[in-house]
C-alpha cells in the first residue's frame, strides 16, 4: 500500500518513517498541503493523509474519487476543513483523530482564561518598560469567586471544567447530550441562554458544524454579563 502525507512537519516525518518500516506500508511525506495544484502527487497512491486548517477546494473531492481514493484521513481531531456532504457524494470516507490530547487543549483554554482575567498582556508590557507601579487597571478577580460556563462537555470541555473546579470556581455546563462524568464537577443548565446570563466566563468546546453556526450571535452576546469573558 502507498500513502501520501501532506503538510508534514519535521517531527511527524520521523514518526511516519518508523511506522512505515514497522508495517511495510510506503509513506511519502511532503510539506505542501493538499490543493488542486498539488493533486498530481496523489497519482498512484492508495490513501491520503492531511494536516491543514484551510478548507479543501470543492473540485478536490470528485478528482480524488476519479483517482480511486476512498479515504481522506486528517491528523487532527477537528474536521472543519472537510465538506462532509461532498465527501459522501463522491464515496470518500473521512477519518480523524478521536481524542487529540484533550488535557493539553483544556490546559491551554485555562491558560488563556487566566491570561485574560489577570490582565497578563498589560502586566507584561509594563514589565518590559520597567514599570512596576500598581494601577487599578491590573486589578483582577480571583477565579474561585467566579462562575465558569462550559459549552460542550465532551472530553475537552469536561477536563476544562475539572481544572477550573480545582481553583474553587462554580462550574456550569451546557450540552445537548449531558454526561454523568461531567456532572461530578458541573451543574447543567437547561438552556444555553440560562448559562450565559449566569456565568462570568464562557469556554466553548464544540466542533464548528452547520447546526451551531453563529450560535453565539448578537442576541446571545447581549444576554452575557457586563465584563464577562469568552474563550
């Protein structure tokens, strides 16, 4: 079997070569991403692996089907770059990484939250100027005094809630499909509107789908507390 790996990073190349040697599957690695201009590299291949955030050209789907490709694999948890309807119409199976280090992503969400709450950008700029004076602008809240809203309580959202709970914060969650594991650290609200009205910080952990496109709109923002945060 022959595979081609688009958008290959240097650290990925070594892992791919080790896997190729172990399995006997040939893997060609290229740094370019999959576009109509690089499509010719797929010739003679049995499968395609990509790692890119930009959407694929609509012409790629029928072109890949004509080349005999049956599967597109993305080396990420997110699959927003694919048009699933076009993929299905052209007989292409889309696969992704089911759990891409949920702890790391949850930690990043909490880090970004703390940076905003604690005005770290302002403090960092002041330090660079050797300005260590106290001003009201650097005053911040303690996380333990806040209500944190988690929208989307899958693996990443649940772990994010657990990390915030470790600070002593009250955690609220909203999900169309609540789960018992998340209930250990958060209280579910019946509606998204109820959550945004009540919390001081919202952390979103949902895939971008047609169903939730512009879910956060002018009307929903208007219901948020003044001075609240959105991650």
